[in-house]
C-alpha cells in the first residue's frame, strides 16, 4: 500500500476518534450545545465525521471538489446570524487552527500525508478567512441541491472577493414554502435562485421518482400537481422580489450510487418524470418571457445544456453519501454556473460603462502595424448587447487615432457605438479620468478590459473601485454575456444617443452662451426645452424603480425602493407617482425624473425625488415641484424628505430655492407660500390629478 493509501486507511480507522475531537471544538457553541450534550457520539457522526471523510478522499483522489466540500461544510457551520463579523472571524480562525492540528497529529506517522493535509488546510484557511470585498444576499429556493451548491460555490466565490449570505427555503410542501416566502417578502435580496424540480424538492415530483407511483394511475395527478406547484412558486417569487431571479429549466436525471436497482427505477420512472419536466420547461419559458417583457429579469438556467457534456447518468452520481450530506456531481456543475452569476451581480450589474482596449482585445493583432487584424466578433457581440441594454461603451487605447478605425458592418460593433473615445499614446489612467469627466461618471461605474497585465494593474491601483478584466481570459467575455442577460431588456434602453445629444447640447451652449442671465435664458429658449409631467402607470413601474435606485447625484433622500412598493404606490389613489419626460431640439431625453408624494399627518410628503444628471441646470426640478403644488388642496403644506449623502450635493439647494424652509428630517413649504417660479425657457405640459380625487378607472 502506498504512503497516501496508508494515511487514508489510518484516517478511516480513526474516524470516530477524530470526529469526536472535531465535535468537541464546537460543543459549546449555542447552536450545537444542546445536541452535543444529549449525544456526543451521535452528534459527531452527523456533524463532523464527514470532515474526516472529505480529507481522506482529498488525499486518496487528489480531487479539489473534496476540499470545496470541506470549505462548504465549514461555511454552513460558521453561519450564525447572531454572531458579529468580528466574532465570526475569531471563531473561524481558532477553529480551523485546531482542526488542522487534529488532522496533522493523526497523520504524524505519515509525514508526506501530514504535509499534504497541511497544504490542504492552507487552501481551506485562505478560502474561509480571506477578506471579502462584497457580501451577497442570496435566496435559494429548492432542496438539498443548494446545500451541495453552497459547498462547491463558497470557496470560488470568496476567490472572487464575494462572501455569500444565504437564505434557504427547502420545505417539500408547497403551502409551507409559500408561508416561508411570505415571511421573507420585505427582505431585500441581491439574487434569487429557484430550482423547481431539484432532486425531491416538491412532494409531487418526488413521488414521480418511485415506480409504484409513476407506473400507476396516480402519475397524471402528480404530474399536474408538480407542474402547478412549480408555476405558483415561480409567480410568487416574481411578484415578491425585484432582483434578478435565476430559474432552472429542469432536466431528467436522478441521483444514484450506480446500483442495478437505481438503474431500473430510473428507466421505469423516466416517462412520468419526463412528462412533468417537459410541461414545466414549456410553462417556465412562457412565464419568463412575459415577465422579462414587462421589465423584470428572469434568467433561465438550462439544465439539459448544463449536463450535456457528461450525460444525465454521470450528473446524478453521488460524490459522497450520508444521511446529512449527499452531494452529487450535478451540484458541481450548478456551482460553476452560479459562480459567474454571483460575480456579475456583485461586481458588474450596477456598472454603467465598459472601457475597452482595442488591439488584442476587440481584434487580434495591432492595427497600427498595417498588417490587418482579425476581429473578435465573439467578444464584440456581448458588448453590443450590453449597449442595447443601457451600458455605455468607451475606447481607451494606445494607438494612432488615424489608424484605429474600422468599417461598420450590419449587426457588428462599430466606432460610433462608443460614446467616448480616447485613442492616443497617453497613459490609460489619464484617459480614464478624461472619459469619467466627459460622461460625468465615477470609477465605481466603470469596467475596464485590456489584454495587458501591466495596464490592468496600473488602472486597478489608480482606481481601486473599478472592475478590471483580462481581455485574453475567456471568462471575461462569458461574464459580459451573462451581464447583458441579467439586465432588463427595455425599448429605448440604449443610451448612446443620449450622450451624443448631450454633447451637441453642451457644444451649443459652450460656443454661444454668454454670462448674463438674459443671454442664458435666450440661449435655453433656442434649445426648445419641453417637459411632460404625468402620473406613472403600471407600464412605468420598472422604469420608476430603476431610476430611483440608480440615481445618486440628484436623489433628495438617498432613496431606494422595491418594485412591489412602486406598484403599491401607483395603485394607491391617495399617492402620486410623477414621472417627467424631457426633449429639446436635439432629440428626446427620455424619463428624467421621478417624484413620489404621499399624504401623511395632514400634509403631503415627498418621500422620493430624483432627477437625471443630463438635465442639470435647466430648472426642470422646479417645474416638477410646481406641478405637484398645483395638485395639492389649498391649506395643505408640503414636506420634502432630505438626507445628505456622499453624492447628492447637486440637489442640496433645490428645496430652499423653491420656497421650502428647514424642518426636522427635511424641508417644509407652507400652504400659504406663493407658486414656485418655473423658468420661461421651459414648455411644460403637466397632467396631474388633484390630490384627494378618487382613483380613475
């Protein structure tokens, strides 16, 4: 027997003793104290013996999945909402040090194996103790598939700088699941994962995995029940949560240990399971398309495509089997997909701009050498889709601007798709500053992609908040593609024309404006500024939610809001959700403002008021406030919530200049105050019902 084989044999022989020592390390933790005191040996068998098995399998097979499983098991063990982050780190550090010592001591007679375990713990310590730059709140709706996924996902996500804060909904009964989700309705999650037919999640689908049900007249009832429950849960999740929702389109496979009995059961139950899977895939596709068309983000994860590379049989194979832990190969595949989703949600989803290098990034070769280049159309495609969904593109390239051009092709990325182009020989950090100033964006809004490690390092050092990706790494373009899919697809989302129009507007003002107020007014009159103010309807909910949540500079109270809350306000006959659309001689500017007003304690309270930076300086904020004032009954005052934030300096003076006086928590405008002055260069069309009027049908 090899030395590693001897070490594995020793670990397995000493399994109860080692598990007991590991269990003693957590015996006084409040979450475990009662169970350990009642049955120490039983507790160790359930909770810590698995750790011995994972280390033994890691030595035996040199398969990093067992290290991931160890990390995942520790992540589950460490999860305790009652413990502060500082306490958690101290607890983790002490526990991992003690566990390492137990294993190293157990293998003292096998130096090579002992050293291998020490190296394994180096990786485990790094995965669990490394500081994370972001924490992601994720809701997992499914069964023990998600315990597998957490095991395989924790370490890779931490390597990306993301610590997961998971919430699980795992009951097998639809009624209990619905009740659990109702209790979570007011929680704000960054992402929701839903696997409707994972393993034995729904009772009706679990029944179809047994021949005595699948091969009888009961099968049809269970198929209908499983599909109906999956649809209802989908609708509930889409109604409750306005973050991206990742939904599995299920595939037909079963977990197994490769026994003959399991093979026979899989064959016997395949028709009934397949019927349920086919029906739910078709239904979820239609539901997702409907929701996405309304501005939500429902991302379907195709399990059939996911397992195609290894087949259904291999996907269902157990990697380990015990009463509490039973991960299958499928969990590894899912975790690989989820890692990218977690990265996009944590680091890309709220970014506004991609700044691209050109040579060996958007094409292969150096265009300035005159030898011709080969375009990376596969890389350009996700950038074009991001542009369609509202992310703006810029060029940051060391190049000769006279040579860094290419002919536009239908459906391909073209030079005009980039709203800001810095093509020169200056340092790229300087060019990024120029792009940020041109577009009025911050480093945290940027993603920079370049093929050269030195350029990426300099940019990251200068702008730590910027996301920086390697153009030569295939994952970067996979992330861009996924980023586009996790953004809502909305008509008119492309902002390229907005920036072109803004440049034309600013050029017009810069070339012709004088300093006097009279000349300024005359100039703005030439712009032909138009403002349409109306009440939001059901079709505006997504845009209202997005504009409030994405606006920082002119956001009176630093407001953030959920889609469900916006829906409630739009439907409330006493509240007013005002949206304003602007246009001028250079074109439409789209929806540029949202104001939410609600009657409270005998006055009207402006709970949210945001304005797009592209209309700063035109006085539109005062026209919107006046439209609200005109709709308020005589004798009623207006109170505007105000909260200073690090970014909302541009709106600090608006309320006082509109006749509001300081008040606790904001600014108040008394009922007797005169109407708010509206700039004469604005043509305003306001359609706001008087507050107090009944909601119209």
